[in-house]
C-alpha cells in the first residue's frame, strides 16, 4: 500500500509516465550487451577482491625478502587502502568528466602497472609505491564499476547487476586465498602480487567491447551517442522516448555539481543513508575477519598454518562466494531491506557467539575444542549473513539512492568513507584485541550490528523495482517512501 502510494507520488513528481519511469533502459538487453556489461562489473569486482585477499598470503614472504619489521609490513598492507581511498574520490570526478568507460579503462591500466611494480619491486619503498598505484586503480574501479552497473541495468534487475559486483569481490578474495596457498614458498609473494595484473588485462579488454552509459552521454550533451547506445541496448522503437525521460531526470543539471551541492541540505537524507551503510558495512568487522581469519582460527584451535589457511580458504572464502548467490536470487524479489535486516540479525548473533566462546575460555589464547567449534560455526554463520546482506545491499543502495545530479561524486564520497572505515577497522583490530581482549572486541562488533539494525529499520527505505528517477523524485519531497518521508 505504502509502496503504491510512493510510486504514484514519485511519478507525479517526475512527470514521467509509468513506462518511462520504470524502464529507462530496456527491460531485456540483447544477450551480448548484457554479457559485456556484466564482464566489466565482474572483472572490476574481482580486482577489488583479489587485492583484499592476497596480502594475507604475501606478507611472510615480503618480511623474509626484505628483512623488515612490523611497521613496514603494516604500511605495505594498509597503503593499498589509502590508495583506494584517494582513487575512489578521483573515480567520481573521472566518471563524470571522462565517462564511465574511459575511467574504468584508466583504472585497469593503473592496476596492471601497480601489480607489475609490486611483483618486481627491488625495495620496500618501490613495493609500497606499487601498492599505492594499484590501490588507486582499485578505488577508481570501485566507484566507476557499480555506477556503470546501476546505470546500465534495467530497473527490475538492478539489484542483481550490482550484486554481481559483490559476487565478483568474493570470488576475487577466494581466488587470492587459493593462489596464496598454491604459491606459498620463498619468492611466491612476487607471483601472488603479479597475478593481479591478469584480471586487470581482462578488464581492459572487456571495456573495449562494452557500451558507454547512455545516461552519461545524455548528461554531457552527446545526444546522438546516447540514442545510438539506447538502440544498441535494444530500444530500437522507443529510444527517443527513453532519452526524453533520461533528459527529464537530468534537467536540473547544467554543470558538474560542486561539493557544496553534494552536501546540500536537500540531499542530506540520501547522503546520510549512503554514508551510514558504507560505515556500517565495515563496523560489522568483516575485514577484521577477512584479513585476520588465519589468526582467529589459530586461536580457535587450528594448530598448523596449513590447517588455518584451509579453514580460511573454504570456511571464509568459499562460503562468502556461495552465500552471495542468496542475495542475487532475492535482492530484486524480496528487496534490500529484508535481506539487510535478516543479515544484521545473523551477524549480531554470530558475533555475540564468537565473543561468548572467547569469554568462556577465559583466556586470549587457545580455546578448548568445543569453544573452537563454536567459533568456526559462528564465523561461517557470520560470513553467510554478511554475504547475503551488508555486502551486496550496501553497494546496491549506494549506487541507486543518489539523484543523477550528484550521483558520481556522492558515490565516490560513500566509497571513500567505506575504504576509510575499512582502513581503521583493519588497522586497529589487533590493538583492540590487545587492549580489551577477543571477547569484548567481537561483542563490540555485535553491538554495532544491533545499532545498525535499528537504524536500517528506521531510516533506510526500500528501493527494489524503482527506477533511479523514481528514487530521485522521492527525495524531492514525495511523501511515504517505504512508509517514511525523506526530508529534502
Ligand atoms: C566490502 C569489502 C569486503 C568484502 C567481503 C565488500 O562488500 O566492501 O570491504 O572485504 O565485501 O566480501
């Protein structure tokens, strides 16, 4: 009921007919077009994921090769996140100025260069430089790829398209864990880092055959290119009407938005939702687990490095990939909110259980076998819950809630904030464990999930099945979005 009212109000405000409003991109893309768009998204996600997963396996080799201490290793680990943070800010500019495709092409070039610099680095400073460059590329792609996916996907499949990005991230992490195991050995770290150039090359090739976003063409006044692309996407009969509807949503835009516009009070609600989701995703502790699962499994009783690595590859890496399919299956049917709510409940309970297992053991060292088992099961439940909710839903919603006018920059800000939060959580996890112990650390993450749950229930509207224009119209004052009226 609320949904019907919302749709009606949104249409009235946008002035678009129901057909125009719900499908600016044709509902059924030609197969080859859909495949090439998906290839771009999937390869960009794989770059991101590989980068997240690879360092855990490469660190020991790097330490031995250069005989360096902890601080240098922390820099080698974390500066890629720093590069990604700046890359995601630049990615927003690039995507608006040069187009989604050109920006993604530049990202893949940076990533290839960064990977090769790392693989052949003669010294730690050069290695760090390679990490920064690759991280910058990852950050650019992390903004431009989901943005591209959200703009090219038919409204009814947008969740699925953007979730494919998350699926690719998880596959990238899994492949990296796997490569880490396979290449373990004295100089293996060079190949581990160098292998990252492969998805970079594949991404560059995929971009060459993919179409540019017609929405971007329309935005920069390239009307003929926009029409041509809409026709290529299967809108032979009504390309003009679709372009008119896109133009309508671009009407307020005369120049690139200023940062003031991005932070303007009228967009505060979507801005806060995007930033809130970006931070919440990291406060669940996901990357503490992705980066440090080996040592968590060690504390949970897995004695040898091989056992720990296997538990990480399969218990975390593979489960993460498989569970993302739950989101792909349900995100457009059930919606974003139910997945997010169910996932946050699962994450809160499983993190509380991990905390309980450590608390019961009464030590910060090895757990007894039953507590060890609880930890393993709870971590698997945590990963499942994250993978069908906060992982994909965060990126989906961030890429669909902002108005056209500020989308490029706003997505960039939310992505940068996500990287910043990831940096903080992964940089301070070990110190936090030292200061307050494992139990309270996991309970803290559980508490963040509970706070996040309440916030999602109160503040995050459902965006399933709505065109980007309808969503935008809701911020312009339509009452009753998902039962809540976003203030504009
Ligand atoms: C997050 C990453 C995380 C990954 C795990 C992504 O959505 O942004 O920080 O490592 O999910 O699957």
